[in-house]
C-alpha cells in the first residue's frame, strides 16, 4: 500500500487533476484531512460542524460519495479520511450552546499553565519582527 495525504482546503477546484498526479505516482490510497466544514481558524482540525461537509468543496453528501466512487473505480485508489469529532472550533454553534464541553481555565484549571504559555508564545510571535527575527 502506498498512501498520499492531501489537505482538502488546499485542493483548489479541480480535484481530479490532483488525483491524476497521485495515480501517476502509483499511489493506491488517498488520505484526506477532515472534510468537514472548518471553523474560523480555517484549520482542518478545528471543525465548525462535524455533520456538514465543507461547503467550499461539496454541495451535498452525494458529491462526496461520487468522489469516493470515482477514486475507487477510475483511479483504483482506496480512501481514508480523518474523522475528528472531538476537534470542535471555538466558533461552532454546538460549543457556543454547550460551553461546559470545552477546555478552558474554568472547566480544566489544570490547563492554566499551558494557557498562559500559549498566550506568552502568541505575544512573542507578534513581536518577533521588532526583535529582529
């Protein structure tokens, strides 16, 4: 088995062109990062709605089924995708309705040192240019 990973948000509009190149390299399996709708960070691992495919790429579940079928039949490729139900974007409707489900300083006080370190690293990153980096 030879596997190629693709990041769906970088696939552009012509996925078949990418599939052609992958098949030409003799890969027989394609791994997709999550195909769900992403949150405001736009990370494939920060999901806005776990039950909705990314509307930038798919207008229906049927389109996803057709793509998988085409990969199996035309390109003789198996498919695999990450399903990350626990990676919920901070702007998701579900998390806004259930804030107790998220990790933060109140629900998980043991994370306070990590939260503070993250904030310090973000602040440092903003000033790297001024520091000559």
